C-alpha cells in the first residue's frame, strides 16, 4: 500500500513538472450556461459569472446577482469544482463583483491538490448612445495553490496575483463583440524554477436576432495550446424555460443545457461530452433581485 501511494505521488508530480501546469487554474467553465453554449460566453455572458469570462459585462447585469455552481469534471469522483459569485451595481452602468472558485483533487480522502481563486472585479460603461455601447472591465485574482501531504512531508503551498481585462461592444442592441485577456500580467508559481499560470485570449461575437434567441461564437487562444472554437445557441421556450446547445474543439465536445425557474430564482443544468472520457454534468442555481 505504501509503494502504491508513493507511485501515485510520483506520477502526479511528474505530470505537473512535465509541462502540464496549464492544468492548474485552467479555463474550465464555471458557468453551467456557458458549458451548455459550448463555452461561447465572452460576448453572451449576462450574470455574475462575467468576472470569469468578461468582467466588462458586469455593468450590464443591472441588479444584485448571485450565482453558485458545482461539477465533477468528466464525472471523476476524485475531482470537484465549486464556484460562487456575487455582483451588485454601484451606480448607473457600473458594477462590482466578488467570486470564489475552488478546485480539488482527492484520493482515498487524501487531498492531493487544492486550487482556490478569490476574485474582485469591476465593470463600467465607457460610452453609450442610441446606436452603440462600449464597456470596460477588469478582474484581480488571488490564486492559492496547495499540495497535499504524504504523511511525512508537506509539499507546500503558494499564492500569486493575476489580472484579467475585458472589453464589450454592443451595436444596435442586437450584436455584441467581446474580448477577454486572462492573466495579462503573466503570473507564475514555484520556487527556483517558476511556472507561468495559463494565459489565454478570447474573442467572441453574440447576435440576438429577436428577443429570447442568442447565438454565439468564440475563438480562444491558450498559450502553448491549439486554438479553440466555441459555438452555441440559446433560446427561450417559455417565460420559465430556456434551452441551449453548443459545440467546441480541443477537445471536441457536444454540449447542451436547460434553465428553469421563476424570478428571482433559476436552476441550470448542462452536459458536455468528451471524445475519450465520460461526460461532465454541471448544475447551478442563480438569483437576481
């Protein structure tokens, strides 16, 4: 049993040391709605999760918003991701947001890896007229990475700060153009040899041909990874029920989701497939006051 435990730890550490550090604080969707849309959310986001996808969109939420979600990536029992977010307007077309993201890897009740991110975001309107609007937003992230203990050795922990920047343009109330830059200050972790945290740029467009129907397309470029394409659509079936579906590449995945609720509460569920691993079930609850 001791040999098995040591082997597991060695495999885990080799994974991190071998260039897969992008797994740490990665771009995994925290919003069930975004997952159902195939991740096409940088221009479509309309709730407190904007601080993760595009903080400039916080200024459009318009009222206090609370969002909480939970998932086990690819239905694996040893991994879990929890996300909590809250946003509130501070004045007309200005809003502030606070969120907490927690990701953990456990094996037989032993915590191998813990990631937590505390984020503070602000979004504001730069200009607005009858034809167009322009928004700017930023997020300050406090990252905390903690490795578990083998029983005789504590593998330690570290914190660092990251800064995100987002822009959103709206044309004639129907077309949205979004741009988001993750970790623009190039934060890193480690002692001696420091490893950079993942950086990516997302550019997206969302179009609402008529009320209740939104289509979205995002292109996301992660440093050192293949460029991803995310596409999705959502539409209101009734006043109390909404559906969405989507597709993304690298890895290729089909997605879908449903939203049901009566103001101010709504419940979201989404599912995303995987070409090799089991699919991911994602549940969330939100409230807007």
